[in-house]
C-alpha cells in the first residue's frame, strides 16, 4: 500500500466512502494489469499533494470481485470518484498526472 492510499475491502468500503469529508478516488486495479501499474505512482503523488482536498483508495478487483460488480467495473484501471458517499465521476484507463488533475479539477475547488 502506497503512502496515504488505503486498500479497501467489501468490509471497509461503505464506511470509508460514507465517512469521508472530502471526495474519494477509488482505483479499481489488479496486480497483473500493466496500465494499473503505470498509473499507481501518479495516484500516489496526487494522494500526497492533494491530501487536504481528496482521499485516494484502491480496490483489487481479483480480491474484491463483488465491489467491481457492484459498480459495473468492466475494465481496469477504472477510477470512481465519490462525493458525499455517491459516485460522481468515472475515469477509465491510465492517464497522465496533468490529465487526471484536469479531470478532477471541479472536485478540487
């Protein structure tokens, strides 16, 4: 687990998302996914740099398939952004840091 990034499970997901006071990015990923590994360092940087504005979390789809099904995650990486406990944005595929920050700008203020 990268610094500042929590691994969520079926048991911790709802509480973590529901109790967050800032938007939460959930990175649906898998160990075997090349693009997931590409985006991981970028998400780690964003987690540290934007710690006051958002929370970054991860869900391993191989270990938590019910969460992937619950949110219709068909390809990875998929980033779901939750605000006030509800999904408000879906970003599919690996993107560079600038593009991700641009996609998240409306939630970062």
